């Protein structure tokens, strides 16, 4: 099984990958496509292109979306609803069909910032990597919860 994690953002969407054998998580890419472009269709097209470029249609693939839960009580707010609705739009466009799951993304961006804190990267370099690293943090946590 291979895994693709999507950290959906308003302006940038981070992607990370792993597999069930090594469980090594790697940041893959940051799609700089605003979610508002063409009512989300531009981002859907970019995600599909990334999926078809990086994964064979024959290989088993599970897609994990970072789910933004409220910090205090883990409830779902408007942003979580947006993520679920976006994922529902992606699902039917995937051929073959793929499992789509959701995983708590709280503090994933903070973890990405911690990872880059002593890296020596410029602010601009950090900004371009942050979302992919956040997706990697989400995917690492997700993999720790499955057998």
C-alpha cells in the first residue's frame, strides 16, 4: 500500500508520501494553486496530475486528508467541512477508485516550523517547504495509528 497525504490550504496545498513497507514519510510537493481558482477545479486538476504522475493506476493507494479540528475540543468546524466537501469532489474523479481517509492535523504546521527552525533556510525557502512538511507530519502521525 502507498499513501498520499494532502494538507489542503487556501493558497498552497502540501503533499507527502509513504508506503506500508518502509513507512518512511517524505514531503512530495507543494501545489501553489488557490482553492478558489475555478471554484476549486484548478486545485482538483493539480491534485489529479500529481497523483497520476507519482502513482501507477495499478498500485494500491490510500489518500489521507489532514482534518483541521478545533484545538480545545477536537470538534469539527467550518474548515473541516470544507476539507470533507473537497475530498468528496476528488473521490469520483479518481480512476481507479481510492480510499480517502481523514486524520487530525492539529499542530502539523507547528511541527513543520520546528523541523525548519535550525535549518538555515531563508523565510522564503521555509514558506515553500512548510506545507509539504506539515503533510509529512500528518502522514507520520496517521501511520503511527494503523497496524
